[in-house]
C-alpha cells in the first residue's frame, strides 16, 4: 500500500488535533508502540503523558535532544543523568535496570552495563548495544555471548517510508559479542563475514551490507538498516501509516 506524502502529512495533522491536552482524560490502556515504526503513542499530546489517574500530566523527562511540539512558553523537561533513563512514556527518570529486568523495545540504554562494559560496548555508532547492554525481546541482557554459544535474537519488521514508497526492513538484533552475529537457524554466535564471502542477511557481514548477489559488499551509503535512522525519517510519517 502506497500513500502519497501529502496524505501522510494531512493525517498526521489531524491526529494531533484529537490528542488530549493537559488535565484532560486519557487511557493508559491505549498506550502502545505504533505498528511498523514502533514509535510510542498515547492519547495525550506531545507535552503530556497519561498518568495512573488516566489524566494527561506534564512530562517529567525527555528522550530527544530536540523535542518537537512543545509550546514556546513551555519548560522542556530535562534529559536523564547518567545512571538513569527516560522511559518511552517520558514521565520521570528511572534508575538503570538490572540484567534480566523487563525493558522497552530498542531501549538498550535502559539496562545496566556489564562489569566488562569496556570490552563489550559498541562504539561504532551502529547501535549494536549501549555500553555493552541490549534489550532483546523486552529483557535486559549483556552482549557477551562468544563464538559457537547459544544466543538470543530479536527480529523487528520496520516500515520504512521514503519519498515515494514504503518497504519493510527487518532489523535483527542479538546478544553476541562484537564481530559476531546470531545465526537465525542455529541460534548460536557466528563470525561476521568479510567482503566477498557469501551471506543471506546484512547482519552477517562486517560491512552490514549483504548484496542482492548473496555476497558481502562494501558498506552501503544509505544506512537503511540502522534503527535510529528509521526513527528520524519516520518521525514525520508515523501517524500517516496508521491512518
Ligand atoms: C492543570 O490545571 C492547573 C490549573 O489550571 C494547571 O496549573 C496545571 O498546569 C494543569 N496541568 C496540566 C498537566 O496541564
Ligand atoms: C495525574 O495528573 C493530574 C493532572 O496534572 C494530577 O492532578 C493528578 O494528581 C495526577 N495523578 C497522579 C496519580 O499523579
Ligand atoms: C502557552 O502557550 C499556549 C499556546 O501557545 C497557550 O495556550 C497557553 O495558555 C500559554 N501558557 C501560558 C502560561 O502562557
Ligand atoms: C558505562 O557503564 C559504566 C559502569 O556502569 C559507567 O561507569 C559508565 O558511565 C557507562 N558509560 C556510559 C557512556 O554510559
Ligand atoms: C553474560 O550475560 C548474561 C546476561 O545477559 C549474564 O547472566 C552472564 O553471567 C554473562 N556471562 C559472562 C561470562 O559474563
């Protein structure tokens, strides 16, 4: 299904109109991640979250460096200090969660770091883990599994919107150490492949680019497989996708 971009903008605008404002009622039961983009949504408009009294209350923390949709005269809440995180609801900063605790989709930053975080942390900017921790299938884990040992994997199908089309991009994440990936069928950590080696998915390649010809190619210019990039592009198109 292809929606023209104008329609996306239009439906996004209209969904904002219906969002509940501060002190208005909301339902915590309708809070969810939007299908396809996994962006958090609630009945409340940008500046509020739906509290346990089912009333839109001022947000107490922010996730984005540059939050969007706040009144000019509003005080934008702070981000959370080191050792804590701002949950998807953006109600208040919470202490980092111990390994094994429930966490929110793609929120590696909610999980406490392993003791050997310096060895495990992904500093490449590819987002394989945050300080050595990963949130997989809503559980905090450490990205510490070594070659040949059993690993956990989470495959999330994102809807990616480009100017004139949309497609599904499956982002596969796991708890293998850097340089390894979790093999889909055997569910053990395998060595990542060099340029020219045969592959079935991007995650198998050091370059994160498995070409249509079935071999690892040079890194792609468009990082369409990096989750954070998906967020940025879809910030605009999310609401349209659900219309
Ligand atoms: C609710 O209303 C009170 C009184 O008008 C106001 O001070 C407060 O900021 C409002 N709360 C929210 C969440 O908008
Ligand atoms: C929910 O938000 C409203 C509006 O700010 C506030 O009056 C109420 O006390 C809040 N409920 C809780 C449980 O904090
Ligand atoms: C802040 O701005 C909004 C809309 O721009 C307005 O509705 C609201 O009354 C203003 N609040 C204060 C405290 O000036
Ligand atoms: C990584 O975790 C360690 C240990 O908990 C902590 O001291 C350090 O500040 C963390 N680094 C970042 C960038 O969060
Ligand atoms: C690896 O991480 C898991 C949590 O995901 C932890 O229970 C386990 O003790 C860690 N193993 C090593 C060798 O650090």
